[in-house]
C-alpha cells in the first residue's frame, strides 16, 4: 500500500506543473501523504522515505530538456532505490 509519495517535476511553460498537481490531487483523494517539488529542490531528498516517486518533465526529441538534464542525473540511481516498494517514473512530455 502506498502511504507516502514524492512528485518531482520541471516545467518551462507550466504544463508539466499542471499535470504534476493533477497527479497530486488524485493521490490526495486516496489519503496518500504527498511532497511535490521542482527537480532543483530534490537533490537532497531521501527517496527511501517514499513508497512512490513520480518524475515529470517535458520531452524534447525523446530526452529531458537541457535545462534540467544535469539536475535529473544528480538524483539517486536505481541502486540507491532498491528498498522502495513501488516506483513510477512519469514522462509528461507532449511531443
């Protein structure tokens, strides 16, 4: 059962922020404790404190935007996340 979730996103135009907030509202309806933050605020987050981690960015040519690529690469890798029961990565790109 998911009890605590993190939603991490980057949004240039606000569209990905809207989708991240919609995901947040859906999870809140299920009484899940949510933390939502931009990618540049997530560098020190301990992902092992979450049952669900959702990452959202636009996609440009099947890749994250250059403005956020370094921040995403600085997040913990799968090897650090082995204890998380469930993990979803959402690519919220529209192209």
